[in-house]
C-alpha cells in the first residue's frame, strides 16, 4: 500500500427487513472493511428506494428533525406516526413512509380486514406537513397494508365522493370503491406551489393483470375468490376519478403502488418518482460517486425485481453514470441475481450466509454475516491493488 492513497469505500445498503436498518447494515459493512483495511475511508450512505425504511434512511443521512403526529392507521384507529423535517435546496421538506401509519403491520394487527382498509392517515400526515409550511412533501410508498386506491387519503385532503343516489360517502374505504359514482377534486388542501413527491420502488400499474389488486390484495387479506370483483371495483373507481381529473392518470406506471395510493395522490398533483435515484441524490451519494475506489451495496434478496430499479441497481448505475469503473459489489441474504444487474454495472453479487442455516438464524446473524462478507470483499480488493503495484 506504499505510495498509494487511502482506499475510499462507500457503503450504501438498503435495509434488511426484519433485521437491520440501512444505517445498521452500513455500519456492519464499515466494520468489516476496516477489519481488513484499517486505514480505509469508509463513507456511510443510509439509503432506500421508496420501500419501508426510506424515510428513516433520509432522516439519518440528512440529520433531519424527527417528529411524531397522531393520525389514522389502516383501519381508522389512532397511531403515532414518525416523519422528518429538513431543508432541501432551501425548501422546507417533510418526508415520511406511508407505512408509518398505513403499513402492513397495522393491517395485520386488525386481522387483515382488506375491505375496511384506508389511507386516510396518509392524507392527514400530508395536511400536517402543509400546516408546518412545508413546500415539498416526499412520501415513501412501500410496505402498504391498504388497497383503497388512495380514496381515504383523497378524502382527508378535501375530495368528495358520492354514490349513485348523490349521497356523500363518508370516511370512504376499500369496500366503498364500487359505490363511487362521482368525484369532486376541486377543493383540495394541496396548493399548486407544493411539490408532492411519491417515492416508488415499483412500476406496477393500477389496473390489469399486473395491477395493484391482482398483485398485492391477497397479502393484505383479500380472498382469492374476491379478486375479480375487487379488480373490477378498482377499475370503475379509477374511471370515475380519471374523468374528474380530465386525464387517464390510472395508466401511469407506478400508479398501483401502495394499493393504488400512488394513483390517488397523483390525482392531486403528486409526481411518481423512482425512489432510489431520488434518495441517492438527496444524501449526496450521486455527487460523490466519481471518487469511490470500492462501492458495497446490498439488500435482503437480490433477484429480478432488483433489476427493475431497486436500490442496488440504482447504486451501480449512479457509479457508472459518474464514469467510475471501480468495483461495485452487492451483499444480500438470498442471491437470485439476473444478468441485467451485471449489464447495468454490478461487478459481483454475494449471498452472505457462511453455512446452511434457518431463516431465523440468518436474521439474527445478519450484522455479523455482513461484517464478515464485507471484510472478505475488502481483502480481495486489497490483494488486487497489491498485484498492480
């Protein structure tokens, strides 16, 4: 290592669900790298791609002020939900995950009653951010426990929905989608000057065979025999709202995210945005990408979904777009990687398990396994550098 500059390593990992946050995963990687290269410069970038944990990563990376507000959960019960406040480009910004109030864990606590699910709490959180004077609001759409097409959030923001008899539908939920005959979106709480950014890790549409209902309703409590009817009701609801908006919003990629919340919030001016590139820019990773000598990224499972733009894929692209040829390595719990990852600039994907183990053991040992794997990657990079001296 004589006469060579210190190795500059970036640790930019998604959370390992059920085990580690993004920051905790990065800290494990840092320990591993330093165990083999003690004088390395290791930069941690807590990151996310719009899935659950994205807001936490942004708050950690940007030293955001963390606050709590009481809003409605997936079934209308009060819950204290966390959000962050920070200045981005001089604009006061609020960030939160919709899962903070309407995530799957809340739906499970209510017995996965899909018909009664609502995103009202998301609308309430947006209103709270507006009351605080925020001019940008970023919402992570991952981890949803709802399937209401965003109707609950829309109602909380001032939209009105009526049935065929002209009666207003109070506190609308998933079960009410088929009743909606008219939508009034004219009186809304979000002024045009506010930027509503919808951070998304999927491009699933609202309707169709790969739409929100057919893809995700089962895991939120819908029965198999209910799926065709539920999909039809979502299509009818979106047809009414598209007419009210004067635009086929339901056709947008990502509109099916979070049980259709992506669709609902787009109706009020929200912009569906790939979450990973947004976060990488916001935390400064993209601007620093030209200077790294090694980048270690990762997630719980690396598979074909990763190649659609999830965090590790976005990390590799950011490094290559910066013109940096340094090694980019992905560490994961399960490796089902596909050629598209390597075509995008990923150099290697490694599963971190060091022997056969149960899922429970893997979760309990994730930090130690990440640390060990990162140390091995660092050792290999160090050996390669020695060979070029």
